[in-house]
C-alpha cells in the first residue's frame, strides 16, 4: 500500500543548522542512513550557504552526495539564493527549497530583499535549473506565512499573492511555513484553501512549528483541507525555540504517530524511526531531544501496518 | 459576547491528586481565586475520596465551600462512589463528575466493579442527588474511552453502549476521557459523533491527554464535531505522565491560546490565566509545570477580545 501522506524530514538541515554544535560528517551520514531505513521518502539534508555563516553546513555537498546513494527517496537542499542553488544543483540534489518571506520586514532583515525581489531571484534559479539540472525540482517555501515576530500580523492577501507570483514564475510547488509558531488551525485551513484556489496542485508542504504547542493541531488542520506533505524534524530539533522545552519544529515521531494512529499511512516504521534518535544523540551529545511518543512509548495494542513502497 | 467554548479547569482536582506533595489548603484557595479571576467558568476543585487514600484531597469540603463563594462559575467535584457523592452534595458542589470506565479490565482493577455495576452506582447517586440536592448536576465521565493500558483496544461499541446506558440512567451529561493518551483525531471525531447520535445533547466534555503530544489535535477534532466543553489543567499538572516532560493533561494555557487564536471565544483572559501559574508554583514548590505558550509568550500582534459574561 502506498503512503497517503509524505513526511519530509528536515532535521539534518533545519535541525543541525539551528544548534551550536557541528555534527561530524560521518555522524550525519549514519543518522541519515537510519532515517532512510525507517521508510522516510523525502529529506532535507543540507543548506547551501557560506561556511563562514553556517559552519554546521560546510559539508553540504558531501552529505547530499551520500544521501543520493540511498534509493527511493527525494534528497532536498535549502538554498537562500542563486549561488547556493548552483552549488546544490551541481551536487545533484533532487529538489531545492528556497525560503521566500511573506513579511516584508522579515525578508528585508533576513536577505535584504523584498518578497518581490525574491520572486526575481526564484526566476533566475529556475533558469539555472533548466540549464544545469533540468530534472531537479524547485520548491518555494513561503516563510512567516502565518505571522511574523517583526511585523506581527501578515495579511493573508500578501501570502496568497506571493504564492501566486511564485507559481507563475514556474516553481514546482509552494509550501507555507509557520516560521514563528504563530499559526492556528482556523488560519491554516483558510490560508491553504485560499492558496489552493489560486495555484491548485502546486500547493505544497505544511511546515508547522510547535512553539506554542499547536504543531500537530495545525498539521491536522492542513490535512483536513487536502495538504499531503508535512515537514517535521526528528526529536523536534531546530526551528526557533524561544525557551528550553519549547521546541520549534514539529516532532517527526509524534507526527507519524498521529497519522498512523488515524489510519493514514505514512510509509514510516515508527519503531525504526524512534531508533533513529540514537545516531542523532550520538552525533550531538548533550543536545536535548523532544517528542512525547518516544517518551511514552507506543500504546498497548497499537499495530502499525507499514507500507512497503 | 458570550464564550463559545467552556474550558473546564481540572488542575485543583486531577492535578493535585496526581502529585506526591500536598498543597496546603490556603495555597489551594489562592490558586483557585486566581483561576476564577482569569475568567474560567467551570472548575473541578476536589475529589471526595478517603483521606487515607488521597491525603491531598483531605480538605475537599473546605475547598468546595470556598470555591462556592466565588460568583459565576460551576464548582465541580469528582466522586468515585455513593459515599463520595453524599459528601460532595452535602458540601454543596454544583456538579459531580463520576468516572465510569469503558474498559472492563480497567474498571475491575480500579473500583472492583464492571462498567454495568457502575451504571447501578450512578442510579443510586442520582437518587441521592434528588433527595439531598435536586439542583446539583451529575456528569458521568467515560474513562479509557479511547484505549486502555490494560486491555489495549476498547471497542467503540462498548463506549457507545455505556454512554447510552448512563444517559438512560438519567445523568445530565456524559463526557469521554482519553485516560491513557491513546486517542487520535479520527477516532475522536468518530466516537463523539456516534455518542451524539445516541444521546444527543447529553454529550459532554472532551477530556484529552497530551501523553503522546496529540492533546490539542484531539481537542480540535472534538471541536470540529460539535464538542464545546474541554477539560484541561493549568501547567498540564496531573493526568498520567509516563516520563518527565510527557505531561498528561492538556495544558489549559495552550488550549485557551489555540481557541482564542482561532477566534473561538473562551471567556478566559490569557494573561491572567498565565499569571495563575504563580500561586500554583508557590503552593507546589519544585513541581514541574508544562505549557508552550507560557514559555514562548503571546505572539506579537496577538489581540484577545475577552468576553465579559
């Protein structure tokens, strides 16, 4: 049976770039192999950014190349700009994800470009893709789609307009990210529905954060309105934690448990997924890992039918 | 504007009876006053059980009597049996809640009675109510409604049949409790819908646990199918924590944040609610409190319209 939702693991990128320590390359590869072994079929393994800014990602090309040796999954890389995209495409990544902020304040603060300037950058990256690696896919991830720590409310019209511009520019799909943990289920349903009405099947992943505890409720809300790709991070690593215990990213283990318990097949083996916490912990000694399902264990009588793709 | 959902705070009962320490009575009363001040309109303040079993609840009558002096809210007490019910009714509680387990294994282990024997106990309590305090309400809370740590799966037919028997016996409402943190949103929707089809407006509260991180997602699912009363506990105190960090009860602060962010009025002032953590912490020094919203703070631009009932 084929999976009904795609869990896109972002830990090796979003998680590792958010912690102070740098995981040694060999440890990254062991962790990525364990994630692959659990049945995950999409993974964000690296950011292509200057090593002086993010030394944790200095081995991005090597990590991508290793991940490509594991069969049957989509290897993604985050790229902030054209230069990063070129490096990621040359490394052979199957899919690039480019964050584009819906909040002008956040966009200017982060990349010194307005959202509309970023649409131009996306066009240039698409041209580069056509030239260097025509089969590679490009996703735009609309960050601060549900609110911004700088400007506060982000008007939904701005998000829908930006999604439409990105789709028109030619990206393969447009995801919505709750970068700041401000989303609520009503807003998630409304915004994904509006974006789908505008760009149809180019509507991409829900990237939710658990900053205020609503991560899974927001994923459920997105699922309810037809979203079928969900970003999450093993052990809740990464995201934007404001305080100890307040994890940023949705925890992959809890997300997979929710869907599997609902009878929605993820293709991921929960026991193997939880076992993939060991190589993560070994590679980042002392780093706190989150996740309620790993702490509580699977319920008595819980039988998981794992899809064999 | 009237609240659209009723948040039923269970911390002083479910929370305090789950921790080892006994909160001094004076501290309980300060905490209860702070909870009342936040706008909560229903509270479970005590269990009427023998003090040798739960010394934390030895002051149940005094606590109920104090709570009754605060205007405009429903003061509830948990009672395990006829004897507890009599004491609670004599103390003047507005509403009694009686747990009735849907799992025969859990029921026998806990109260040495089958679920059907418990329906008889409920009838006796209803007769006592009619005699001693005819205006008091009686709720039956179906525990292990979504699964049991002893018997594993609890057949949905058993839950629906029990709910129907309890309604037929004459209780005012029947809630469903995820005692063991095994519920998932699909099951929550299905089971509340089936129970409502059977007993209509006697369908009561959703009492969800956050054991595996699904607490808020399950509350959202229950809301989606018409549930309007939600049990939760300030700081996530109580429930059945299996491990540090794995809180049992849904955290009131996060639940209120979710609804208010969705534009669903709770009548609760989030700032005052979070301030009510201080008297809780003072009364239970060293006890860990949970809650993502208190850690992260309210989002920039978050405006809450508090209903004045």
